[in-house]
C-alpha cells in the first residue's frame, strides 16, 4: 500500500486554516454566537436603554436564550435607540411579545427579558419586538426615597418653625413666670399637705367628740322618726295658721299699723320741735322746773292736810282745842 505523504507546506496550510476556524468559532462563542446552530435576529427600539450594553444576556422565563449583539441610534435620532438581539434558542416567539430591559442583579447589571405574548403569529428573524423598560433598583429606591426626603425636608422646616416659635414663647419673662408658677404650685401642694396633716390630727384628737356628735345626730333622727306624727300635726297646724293669716284682713291691719306709726312719728316730731304742751314740757327746762316745784308743793300740802286735817276742817262742839298742830317737814325747795 502506497503511503500518501503531505508536503510541509500543505501541513502548515491545514494547521493555519484549522487555527483560524477555531479562533473565529471561539471568538463568536465568547460573544455568545453559536456558529453551529441557526440563530435569529430581532430588533427592539427603546427611548432609553438604561445602561444596557453589548453582550448582555437575553432571557425567556429566566433561561438564557441569547445576547445583545449591537446597540445604536435609529437613523441618527438620539431619542430612539435600536437594540439588536440574537436568539440561539429555537423556541417560538409570538409577534406581540415584549422585550423588557430589567436589572438582573443588585449591582445594577441590565439584561433583556422577553415576555412571550399570546398572538398565534410567530415572529421571524428580522422582526421588531415591542419594547419596555423596567426601572432599575437604584431608580426604584430613589423613587421611594424621594418622597421620604421631601417629607423629611418639610418636617425639618416645620421643626425649625416650631423651635423658633418655642424660642419666642419661652423668652426670659415667660421662663421667669413659669418658674414662679411652679414655685407657687409647690407652695400650694406643701400647704395642702400641711392642711391634710392638720385635718388628720384634728380628726384623731376629736375622734371621741365626733363619735358623740354622730351618736347625737342618730338620736335626733331616731326621735324625729318616732315623733313623725307629732311633727306632721305641727306642720299641719302651722299650715292652718298660715292659711288663717292669709284669709284674715292682714293687709288692712298692717295699713292701720302703718298709719298709727306715721301718726306717732308726727307726734314725736312735734314734741321734738317743741309744739304743744308735751313739746314745751320736753324742750322748755323752765316749765319743767316749775312743774317739778309745783309738784313738790302739792305733795307738801297733801302731807300737811294728812297730818293736820283740823287746820282745814273744823268740827268742834265744845269749843276750840288748844292742842298744838304738827308741823310738816321743812320744805327743801329753794
């Protein structure tokens, strides 16, 4: 059998071709391209790719099915970004599926998740899918934190206002008033404690007297209860008396009494003014003295008549008696 011998140049050429093919395959494999399987290309247009980069993974239901092949502006418009997706999996993708950009980890790495639609028409390579962008964790955190920050700012402003108001209220004069009020309250409490102690001491010292007083009150109430019928009769009699007084001509009596008082007042006034005999007697000392002198003389006369009746009345049958008459007491009136 004849052995086929390859020349040195041919060997070098074959090795070079194999090396180039292996390099190309390895390079594409590292980029996510599988040259041994048929791949499909889909396009998605976003307003903002939110940090999506080439070679980021493309997943369906969490399974890696491809990668991002290219990202560029659509027709030079910076508001429209075209993302080229390469799908190595043969799974059918409905035409109304959505390619959503999301955060694949806590570090903020972005990936594309294809949410399969329900259309019976399947998308083919080169079609454009619907786009959707999920907020990153940082954006969501910022969105949640921003209201808190705003509320915190508002709260700090309110606290500043409150602190200023409290500072204005609790000025030196107010603080002094509060100190005096607290001191007065403390004195009041001390006085209350002293009063309570005094009351306790009083009750303790007067305990026996209080017991007797309570016993007396109980006795009084017992007597009132025993004499309830008598009290009822007394009240009934008082009611009858008040009815009798009410029915009597009390108003005329009071009117007459008022007139009598007025007349007596008039007479008293006349006496004070010196009108009439009684007024002259009260107000004229001379007349009073003369009356007093006349009264004494009259008493002396009556005393003389009593002692010497024969001096004034004579009933003699046998002649005049020579008996000496008694002399009344010396007149002391000067």
